[in-house]
C-alpha cells in the first residue's frame, strides 16, 4: 500500500511541478537584509500554481529588483548569484513539459516518466530542491544604539575625564553579498532583518567598542558639545582603528556608512563639574575685563597729567594723551611716566636735532621750543606743523 501511495504521490507531484514559476522577492522593510523568494501564484485573478515551493522548473523567471542580489540555493549551497536587475530565466531546474526547449530535447515521455520514477524512490518527493532569496544592497538605516552605562570622554577643553551617555543610530550597507550570506546570516536562513535584537546584538556590541575609542581620539580636536555634528569624523575614526566595526567588511561583507548621534548627555557628576567650571570661567573673565579697562583709564590719565605738568596746559595734555595712549602699552605706562618725571629738563637757545628715538621728555621739550619760535614769528604755522609732526612721528 505504501508503494502505491508513493506512486500516486509521485505522479501528482510530477504534474503539479511542471508549471514554470515567476519568483519575486518577499516584502522588504527599512531593515530587511534578506527576503525570501516567493512564487507569484496569481495575477488579475488568473493563475493557480500550487507546486512544491522547493522546485524550480526550467524556463522559470526570477525577477531581481534594482538594489538587490538574487541568490539561488541548491542542497549543496549557493548555486548562483544574480547581481544585475531584471528578469532571469532559470535553466538548471527540473524538466517541464511547458518549456519548448525541454520538449524538443527530451520529449514528453522522458520528462514525465523520468521524474515519476525518480520520485517513487523518495516516497513521492523530489530529491532536487532549490531556494531563492534576495539580499538588500541598499543602505540600511535607523539601526539604533545606546550606551548601557556611562562612557569616559577625555575632554581636553575641561582638562578632565567626563562621563557621558550617548544615543543614536547607524547606517549599514552590504558590500559583499556572498560573504554576508556565508559568514553573517545563519545557515539555512532565507529571511533576515536587523530589526530583530538577536540579529544585531553582535554588531551593536562591536560598534560601541569602536565608538568609545573613536570619541576619545576625537577629544583632542572637538569639545563634547560638538560631537553630534561630527558623524563623518566618527566614522573615519572608527574605520582607522582597525578593530571591531572596522573589520566588518572583511568578516561579514558589511560596512558602516554613517553614524547619527541623537544625544550626548552628561552624567550627574559630570554635569555638576562642567557647571562649576563655567561659573568660575565667567567670574575670571568679568574680573579680567574690569581690570583691563581700569588699567587703560589710569594709563591715559597718567600720560595726560605728565604732559600737562611739563607746561603745555590742558590742550597739550589732550593732544599727547590721545596720541601717546594709543602708542604705548598701558601695562608699561606707569614706568614711562615715572621715568619722565625723574628726567631733568634741558635748556638752550637753539634746540638740538631730535634723537632717532626720542623719549617723552625730549618730545615735550622740543615742542615747547618750537612753540616759542612760532610765537616769536621765527617759524611760520606751516613750518611749526611740519616740525611738530616730525617730532611726534606722525
């Protein structure tokens, strides 16, 4: 009775599997990396292919969409990879009476009797099994990550290690689909998504290890508040490390394409440390600003007073105060005016030519003499102005 059942099953299975198939990908979402190939069983109410899902007949069409690679599996493993988009006609499957080439080369009798005889020995089943799946070659975005505990970030701006929590997402892309299917996807799996925590657990663990190292290398260049805008720099730092995430392309055929940091938050202790640092810096800046302003005012006053005391009056004080306050370093003003107060006054009927680099006393004395010559009518106003500009270096 079992043999008869096997015969009937073999005949029924042979007839059912004669149909040529149209294989299309199953549904893809944003994080699907592998989708199974499914048989299109109907179109506009027509079609009813109920053959074995593991049988591909000659002449079947495998439709490979843009951005995917089609994989055909036999019992021995990967049989063929279709990397070009379009419709691919399969010719290494079971003979089909609906395929013109098979009918011409083998005839109807050989097609039917050969398959029925083969199936009887396997209790009505065919030993030939083919599977089709599709690998997503597009960028896979939105793979979330988050630090379970605080990360140590050596911020050179603050000069200390800070503890931070970081959250964000990464984007990945399959660079070598064959390596990916052989070394990353579990054997015998034709549907796989990184939306599953189990699927991305190892990736996220290795990424975080690389992420921590990259952040600390970037601390020499960026303050921690600048890191959310440095996604490309983080990827470059991770890839230059040579370990963990940088090895994915060679190990898994998978590469890291981008990192998006959604937030970096201080731990409570680090937040308090930064707050105290900022307050102290603001206090120091305010004190330095007040001190500098006071020093400048005092220097200008000393210069004006020194010139006025030399006998040129208030107008001379204003003139020299404005000119010399711009030319002298306020921090050295007290020294300059002190030296001027101690220098003895010179006298003579005819002033000697000014030295190449006259000091303040010499300038004042020369201008007093020039003013006397102007008042006596010896110098014209134009000559006085010219000599005055020469003395002042204008």
